[in-house]
């Protein structure tokens, strides 16, 4: 589910296509950045991507349930991740390897998220977030899930990060040395500050409201105004992690032009 995320969408789709993702369901929560044209362009390039207008405010859980129902007839597995979140396989396995190695009663894979910071950057990286942001927090934050739609409880109840499963099915916590999510959450300030002007798509308070200031959905050390802290570019940096960056360069960079697919 997106709102004004066109700048990162092309990189997100093309990278995930390269690791085995076959379809994308984009739920557009009132974007005004011409994301519809970008989605049409990606579809013309034979990416199986669809845009579904989802205008309702703070109803992300309902959108996920709607998507799970839509996907049931066409997808064996569906991952619910944001466009600033990228699957990464430190093990070198592929997405299909991971799925094949699961037992038949597993219907949900929970994947830890590593939170990346601005990594010293003052401007948005020109080659994409995966190459630009290489410093993160040490401990993972939350998780996201890949699920089998046919095994979801008929209520389709979810808490954004996971669903309720039908009796007889279970979830597994994926080992972090096999599969993680790189969450490019705290980007260069010129990008990050836009979060103050987007309304959250869940039930959390808007960032400019003086409510729930201690919520984990807010950014530590920031108030309710889009004022850049002097040390923003060096925050949220405890571990240098170039794993995904190095993998992308090796796997996707054109040896002649040195360009990545989303730069062309």
C-alpha cells in the first residue's frame, strides 16, 4: 500500500523480479505523484503489476485482507511488504529455494526487518536505496510475512505484520542468516521529511499531531515538526552492512554502462 512512493517503486519492482517475485499488487492510497503512469510503464515492460485504488484513510489492515482474497486464485504465496523494504538472502539461496524447503504445514514465513539509516547521505542516492544506504541498527525491528492465501483464517484478520491461520497450519520464524528484510526506513532528510506530510495508512496518529508521542511508530528524537536535526545523516547507524549492495552490483549492474536496470 503506497502513497506518493513513485521514486522508489521502479527499483523495488525490478529488484524483486530478479529474485523470483512474479506479481505485484499495488494499493494506491490517493497518490498524486503520477504513480499510475509508472505502473502502466512497468506493465508495458512485462512486469505483472496491477494498481488498485484504495482511497480510505487508515485502513491498511482491510486493504491487506482485500489483497489476500484477490490473490487467492492466482498466487501460492503472497508477501506483504512496503516499497522501502527489500528481501535479502545472506545465505545465497533464492526465494524459491526458501519456499521449497518449507514443510507442508507451514503457511506463514515471518522475516525479521533490519532498519537502515541515512548512512551519512545528505541527498537521495542516485543509484537507488540498496546501493546508497549501507548502515543500520544492530537489532532487528519487527517482522513482515509471506503467507499462503489458501491457508488464512476465513476472517482474514491481520495485524499488518501477520495473519491468523486456519487450524492445522503454522508459521516459522526465518533465520536471519537465510532471509531478512532490509528496511530503508530512515533515508536522507529530503526524502524522509515527506513522512510528516503523508497521513499514516494505519490507525496511528498523524506525525504532526501532538498525540502518542512515545509510540514506536514515531521516529526517536523527532517531535511533530519537519525540522532536520543537525546530526540526522549519522543517526541510526550501528552496523555497516553492504551485503545487499554488493549482491546487487554483482548480479544486476551492466558491465559496460555500469548502470542498474532501474537507472535506464
